[in-house]
C-alpha cells in the first residue's frame, strides 16, 4: 500500500537561539505534518515558538540572530533544513507563500502596490500583467487605480489583501500565514479569514495559520497544534480539540478568555487557585460621578493645510458612583480621545465635563485635588514607566507630588495589593514582565485613592493568560475600594466581563448605550449586531 | 490633488521663508562681527606704506569707515539690494570680479571631490550589502573609519609631504587630483558611514522580510528595496554634505596653496578687507542654505508618504 | 522580534503552575557591573584613550627634555638623545608631543563642555520661552550651522583678541548648535512617551517633569554627542593654530607643531608627521568610543546628524 506523501512533514524540529538571557530553546522537538489542501493551525502564546518554527523552516530567521536548527522538514520530498539559501530562495515565493502580521510594515513604503505584486510575479517566473488577476482574486480589482497606490494610502484590510496577492503570485502549494489578522479590526479580520478560506478551496492550497487567537483557529483550521514553550502540547482535529481538550493547558487557554455568556465573576487563570472572590457591592448609589455632555475633540490635521480631524463628534453619557462603564469601539472610534480629554492630555474643542457635579473648566490645568480623584491607566506597559526609576520611586511619586506622607510600609502595601511584593522595590521596569509592569501602573494609580479609574485598553498588549490575571486583579480592587470604573477596549468579551453598562462607539459617536446584558444579547444597531455576530461564529 | 499640492507648497513656502530669514541673519552677523575685529583696512595699508595719521584719517573718511556702524550697515544693505557688492578695499577692484576669478577653481575642486565622494560613498556600501562576505565590506568599513579618524586637514598636509618630498612626482602646489582625491575619500567616508548604518537598520525591517519571502535575489533586494529607503534618509543630509564639501574644499585650498575661495578669504580676513570678506561669507552661507532648501524640497517630492497624504 | 522566554519547568499534565511563569521579563536582574562585551575597534579606542590620559597626567615627568628648551641641533633626525628629533627651533619633538597631548585633551574637553553648556541651556531656554523665543533661539542655531565652521571660529577668534580664552570660546560657540539641536530633538522625543504623559496626569509640575523624567533620559544622547564633538574641537584648534590663530604661543599644541613644521617638510618630515599621527590616533580613539556610546544609547532613534 502506497503511503500518500504529506506535503510537509516536520520531524523533531529544534531551534536554539542565543538571546540576552542565555541559550534559549525557542522550538524544542516539534513534529507535525500538513497534507495537501488542509489547513493546520499553530496555536500558542508569546514565546511558544509558533512563529519561530515557521521562520526556521523557510530560512527567514532575522539576519542578526544566531540560531541552531536541527531536525528534518520534508517539503514535497526535499528536506528544507538541508537546503542552501539559493535553493530555499527558489522555493519561497513559488512553492511556499508567506503572509505576515502587520501589513503596514510588511510592504515597501516607497513602491506602488502594483509594482510590488508584479515584482513577486516576475520573481516566480509568471507572465506580465498577472498582477491584475491576482488583485481580482483578493477582491481588490474593483478599487479604482489600486495598483498605482502606495501602501500608506490603503486601509489595513486592503494592505493585507495585497500581501496575500503577493504570497499567491507563484501559485504556491503551501501558504504560511503568521498572525495574519492580529493587527486588524474585528470586522475586517472576519472578511480576511473568509477570503483565505475561499482562496484555499479554489486553489486546493494547504495553509498553516499561526495564531494566538482560538476564535481565528476555530473559523478556518482543519487541524490544530497547541504549542507551549516550544513544544507541542496537544494535536488534533480543531473541533475535537476545542470541544474536548485533553490537556490542562489547552483547557486553561480556552477558559482564560471571557466568553459572551459569561456570568463568572472571576476568570480561571493558569495559576495557583485564587483567593475567594470578594463580592461587589450590589447596591449602587445614584450619585453621578462623571457627566459628559456633548463632548467634542479634534486633532490638527497632518500636513500644513489639512483640515482638523474630528475624533469625537459630540458624546454624552454619565457614570454613576460604583459602576463600571465600558466604552467599546474599534481603533479610531474616538474612545481614547474621550479619556484623554477627561484627564487633560487633550483639550476638548467643545462640550462639558462634570466631575462630582462640578464643571471642569480646563482639564489641562486641573486642580490638584481633582487630579487625585481621577486616575488614568495607560495601555502600553512598556512605555508607561520611566525606565530609570525603581519601583519604589515609581509608586512613591504620585504621593510625593501631592504631598501625601508615605513610607516604605505604605509602598509595600500598594505593591502587595497588586500582587507584587517587597522584593520588587528596587527593581527597574525593564526587569519586569509586561503583566508585572501593568500591575505597577495600577499600583501607582491607586496610590492617591482615586474615586474614578479610567482604564484605556490596559490589557490589549498582554497575552491571554496574563490578561486574565490582570482583569481579576482589577475586579478585586474595584470591589475592595469601591471604585468607579471607565473601561475602554475594543475587545467585546473583556468589556462584557468587566462592566455593568456598555457604550458602543463608532466614528466619534456613541451609537448605543445600555446595560451589559441588553447590549450583548439584544444589540439594537446594525453595527453592534454585526460585531456580536462575528464573535458568536 | 490640488489640495495636496497646496499643502506641499505651503510647507515649501514656510521653508523658503525660514531660509530667507537665516540669510538675512547671516548678512547682519557677518557685518557686525567683522567690524568687531580690531584694526581696519587702513591700518593694513598703513603698515605697508607708512601713512601719516592725517593721511589715514582722510583715507578712512573717503572709504566711509568713519560713519557709525548702523549707517554703514544701511549703506551696505542698499548696495546689496541693488546687486552691487562693492569694491575690495584692498585692491579697489569689484568684489564680484575677485570672487569670480577664483570661483571656478573652487567649484572644480568641490565638484570633483563630490563626484568621487558620491561614487565611492554609495557604491561601496551597496556592493558591501550585495556581497556580504567580500572585500567590499572591508573596504567600506575602512573608508568609514578613515573619514572619522583622519581630519582632511592632516591628510592633506601628509599628502603634500608624501608627494612633494618622497615621490617628487607631482608639484604639491596647484594640482587638482591630490586634494580632490583626499577630499573625495573623506566625503565618501561620511556618506558611506550614514548609508551603511541606515541600510543595516532597514535590513531588519518587516518589508525586507517580505522581499525575502518573495524569493528575490540579494541584488534586487538591496537595489530596489533597501537602497531607496536608505536614500530618503540620506537625502536629508545633502545640505550637511554640501557644507562639508565647501569646508573641505577651503581647507584643501589652504593646505595645498591652491588659488580659490579659501585662500582668497584668508587673505581678505588678514587684510581686513571688509567688503570682500562679507561678500564671500554671505555667498557661502547662502549657497549652503540653498542646498538645504533643495534637499528639503526634494525630500517632499521623493517620499510618497509626504507627497500624498 | 518578540522577546523569547526560557522554557518553563513543568511537564505537561500538571494542573497548576506558578503564577506568571508564562510571562517573563525582557532582561535579567541588573547586576551592578558586568564586564562589557566590546568590538575590537572599541577596545583599541579605549586603550588609546587610556594611554593618552596617562600621558597627559604624567607626561612632563617622563620626557627627558623641557619642551621649550632650545638645543643647538635644529631639525635633527630621531636619535638616542632626542627620540623624535628636534624641530626648527631646536626643541625636542617628543617632549612637545607629550605636552601637546595634555593640552589637546584639556582644551578639547573644556571647549566641548562650553559647547555642551551653551547649546543645552540655549535649547532649554528656547523651548521654554514660547513661540517667539523658540524661533529666535533656533534661528540663531541654524544660522551658525549654516556658516562653515572654520570660518565662523576664525572670525570669532579674530574678533575677540586672539588668545587661549577666545579660542576656547570660539570653539565652544561653533559647536554649541550641535548640542542645541540634539537637546531639542531628544527632549521632544522623550516628551512624547507615555511615562511623561503619566507624570502629567498625576499632576507633576513642568519643572518636575523636565528634571526628573526627561533630562535624565536624554543624558545618554548628550554624552554620545560629547564624545563626537570633543575630537572635533581638538582638530579645529589644530586648524586654527595652523593658521596662526590658535592659543597663546607658549602652549605647544599639536596644531602649532604642524604649522611650524609644514615649512620644513623636506628637511624634517618626521617633525610634521609626529603630531599628525598623534592627532589621527586620538581622533580615531574618540570616534570608536563615540560610536560605541551611540550604539548603546541611541539604538533605535533616527540619528540627528551633526
């Protein structure tokens, strides 16, 4: 009986990298196969080795990185790992096509889109003019003058379609897509994934999708592999694995994410079983803590004569004491601008902001006492801490500025409240992980005992498992200190998990606002309906 | 499209205005700075052929040097506005004529050096990038280090020594190839340094990974992807390079004793020849400003991200 | 490329692992001193600098002759008595070279410091004083940069009676714009970072933000610039000396040596070459060190060209 030859057969792949902290095994003993025409997903968090394995297979490991690669990778009968650069180059772009994560960065900014696709076609030995066909295939053919446009003139979705066209230029038998939709909005992501599915079917092409997002995997992959720290932890049919995961890790990975049907107060995490849940006060006072009326925010346009960009076009809402309001919207909807204008990072061009009844005249010059009561947590855990200050200094600073007496005990207390300890006092930010830094940012915000806490995409830059930990922490803190929360995010399940009421923003306006359950179960506007529907698939 | 053109032109207009303001600044600064130097042309003339105090005073009055600085400045401004840069106080010949006589020489030197500089300065890094394991890499590094390490000034003198003393081949004075070559290599070194660094940085950019994933040859990646992106950065430095060429040419002229703007300026400063010095410095400064302006405008047109918003 | 994390220690199947084991820091704990891993060129630079500093300190004691002593033999070739020969006035070249080392280093450092102070303060002042102040200060900065450095310094030295002070001042002013520009650029860059916004939201005063948050984080760029400008000061001083407008005549700087020796290239080339080689070697050392500093402190930033 002849064994049908797999398109790609990887055996005991091992990639060791010389990193700052020593020799690191990015991929350790990974084996899998890909059959012609099937879609395999590699799933894992940061550091799982999923991207590195793909780069190693195609010989695209970045130039400055010293990597040792062992194992076998038989592609169409030949071992990729034994090939020279010239041989690999012949395969890339022809038999194997690749799509990467951030299309804005992945395209040459100085070349028109048409030329970049044509270049790929020429390199693969294709006929001139084929780029028109390719553009049609990725459904960009209808856009007027698309080939003469430059990458920065296209939207994220269009850029990614161009990337896909480039990858398809040589009629590959295998398409490798590394986090193809991570940088895109939810709606766009869905369309790109559908496109990929259609292309795959039409061309009978095999696909390897690398992702951290189980939702993506569910939509498009036939089989999946869960990677953890460079090793395959679970392999199997997508539906099988996702319905009945066999390993604790996979189970935990799936459970970490808040779901829409969530009424769990606390997310399970990959961690020590957490202390008992503190019940939030059920009674909410009716005192309005923050009132926004017809807020408008504009930014000066780019370029000497450009018109100003209206980020927020007239937004009104209230937050009552003790509640958690979620502001939900895609990037560019204006949600961050609202937050920034409340704390004075941006001047509103019109509208009123009232805190505790008092009108805030000019938020850029807020009264000290008011500043204490409103605190803001940034998204970027890597940039939000002064790299030269120790944690002790960082946590002490807000108190120092406001003249609040503080000693080491107070500071240690704050650190412990966020899950760090006294041993971290003399550490510098770069010695902490992303999750730990975010905890420090929270500790700083709490130092002044604020009443209102504005969280701007605070977990978006973190891995799923770490997200869960930080969200749990936040919920505990909110309950313990009776904080009012304004939670901004693009991530619907997270907002659903954290908030009592949700305001949906689109294009600078709030299109819908209401209780969490109402919005999620019965969205009234078409936009929200589409968003929620995409998640349910 | 029209809006975009308007946008760009407004940006350009702003730049032009700024440059003009700086040019004015140069005129003013030069004028008053020179006047601060002790002694004037009459002193210098007086040294040569002993003039009595009375004769000196008369001469000064004749030349208008007794007027207040403010007055002199307005007169000067008026003259320049009319395009008349005055007569050299030493030689009583129109300043423009004196400068014109040597300008050609300086320009030749500058241009030759610039040509060598550009050819080597761009060629070597490109070749080094295409053939990473070849001698080109070593050459590019060497030329970069050379330009950092050895000031043209001392290279020039050493070259004079070498050629004149030991090889006895080329007369040190007046010849073109030696100073042009030395300056050219120096310029090449500074261009190469910037270019190499930029190219290395771009090498790790995402779109180069895409280019590699397309299966393009190394040559094509370097020429079509890395180089254009590196050049847009280098373009911003054209003004600086121009300034360096100018300074270098002047230095070379002084060292090699070659007639040119440099030696002329030196003479003029020593001789307190105000009109000549002022005019030279103003022209040089304006030349640099124009070079910067051209570079700025070129940048706006070359980079599509700026050109089309 | 994302940071890579060392593999966790738990085999599969265990239900619980330590908190945050998946989430690792980018760098290990900062050990107070780690022996630096440098390139060959940089090591060379450091060694040369060390030697130069040593010579500058103990110089006067190790040379046999007094640099200002006239001997009878003029333009002599190197010999046992005069290691590098004598110059046109019979002075010992070696001794003068040594003295010149100290002079050049001191002069260069002082001039570069003047440039640093003048440039940085001017930039900070310009940025703090609103639109007009800004335009004014940086207009002047651009103005000085538009003039060829040599001529500017020349004119300044001549304007303020030639001498050591005027040379130092002229050099300082000629290079101050470079510091001004880099102060401004680095400041603006840091000011755009989230942690500065965070300090603002906490209610920190602009003074506090500048002193505690921004300035400490731009010292790297400034130090790098210092290492680049210092050798330029030394070279410019040499050029000025060559033109007869350097420091007071009793100081035997390399520039002066080059100047006087250039008339005797035929008879005594060694007298000319010695200071030239010394100058080149020192400049090389600074360049290597400056390059390494830049690699460490300015890695991902667009270089502000000087």
